[in-house]
């Protein structure tokens, strides 16, 4: 018989191999020890030798961050109603992204243990990505400093291409999806990332996908006529968020910003105040960015009326419509930047319970 402090991390016992009195049991996580049987740990395997009778192996798993999250919050079926905000009991829910099954947090953020300490700062867990890495949202030191750099525009100018995380100013959507230029927002996060030391960079998964969905809702891409991007249709019209990213040209790696879809999955909603969502709250129960709103990387529309120009989704700070998913002009309105990164799937938790007072501490 096999027991464990996290049986979900044991690979299917049907995969155990038996040969000449030796049984090998496999794990998908790092193993700490085995007791109660004639076994030893080698990597992610328990090797039990000289098996001549029934034995009970007690296997202790070293929990990864993803393991710890799912132990603390057993996953529920995915949310289905996104017509209103979610201020209910905090929980972990299942969904699908471009890399597999994802597990995301939603509900009352005041009682949600999804705090992590990394690179000397605090972060909030957004979700476990489909590739097993864990996606984090920057939260500074836990006060109203949950952003990097200064107040700034997402980008400059009014061309529709300026909704791009990276972009090329073209006359067609295909041309504008080129990645010749970096947005102001991208450059700010890149500069922050480049200042990390090599040890911290080694924790970051470089394969997780960050989506700058530039698909068009309907009609044609134009530099002279208004149009909406498809994220507007999903969230402002249909209330149907997705984790998938339609075009490979809109998929970025290494780092990004949160998407408007992720805000919606997390309990927020376009046009609704949401002061209990974890992405809004700091460790003291206030706004993570004070009065400042902050940018997502999800395009909203292009408008030729006045000086609006290209527009992306933003999240309001405490100054009006707190926690609300809204829209901002890339070159006129000023917001702040909250990096999003993903921690490798094999990073383990060494301490903490995920609360603001005792965030998860990590180690490779």
C-alpha cells in the first residue's frame, strides 16, 4: 500500500514497475522521504527493494507552488456566470488555456491566501497555467506601491497599432501585428525584468503565454474609421471571457500584463465596481495602486472621435469606479504598470500559508 501527504502528486500507480522483487513508484513532484518500507528516494522515484511480502510505503512529497495551491484550494468546476462580479467565498476553478488545464482564483480577495514573496516583493497568484507554471501579479511591498515605474501612457500616438504589446504601424491588421516596436508598457516591464539578478530570473518560466488579443470584433481594420477588437465583444457585450489566444502573432512570452479576460475570471466585470477582488486589494485592504488606474494588455477599440485614438482595457484605482474594468486611451490617459510573470512548475514552497502576513516563500 502507498500513502502520501499529497496523493495527487503521485503518478498513476498503474505506471509502477515491478521486476525481480523491486518496485518503482513514480511522482510528478519532488520527493522528500519514504518510510515504513524498504524504499529509498531517487529523484522523482521511490525504489522499493527486496519485496517478498506486503509493505506500506509512506511517501512525503515536497510540494511545489502549484501543488500547495491545489491542496489549500481543491479545484472546482469553472465558473459559468460572468454577468456580475464575484465577491463570494474564495476558490480555485478550472479552465482551459492554450497549453492545457488552467486553475484560476476568484472570489473575495480579503480572505484569499494567494500571496507570494518573490524577488524581494509581494505578488498575487492569478492562476496555474496550462503548462504547470504559476502566474503572478506584482503587488510591491503590499501597500499602494503595487506597480513599477511612474505614471505613464500605455503607448504614444493614436494609430490603431498602438494597442500592441509590441507592434508595427501598418495599414492592415496583419501588418500592425508585426513586432518591430515596443510599447511604453512593454519597455517598462522589460527594464524591470533586466534588472533582476540571474538567480531570480532562473525562477521565471519562459514558455507561459501572455495574450495581446488583436482579433477584430467585426468589420474591417482601419486607420480612419472606428472599430472594436474582439475582447470588447467578449467582455462588454457577451460577458464570455477566455484564456485562449487566437493568433500566434498575439502570443508573447517571458513577461506581460494581466488580460481583461483574467480580470473577469478573477471576479471583476466591465463597468462594475469591484473593491473585494484580489487584484484590487493590497495587504491593508485598500487599493494596490492608490488612486492610479493600471493597464491590462487587452485591446478595446479604435476611435476617430476627438483625440481618443487607440484604446485598451484598464483597471481603476481608488479614485472613482474602484476596481472596475474600464477603458483607457493609450496615448492620452495615464496609468501605471503591474508586471505579470510565471514561476516555473518545479518551484517548491519552503514556508508560509499564502496569507498577506505569511506569503508563500519559494525555492528551486
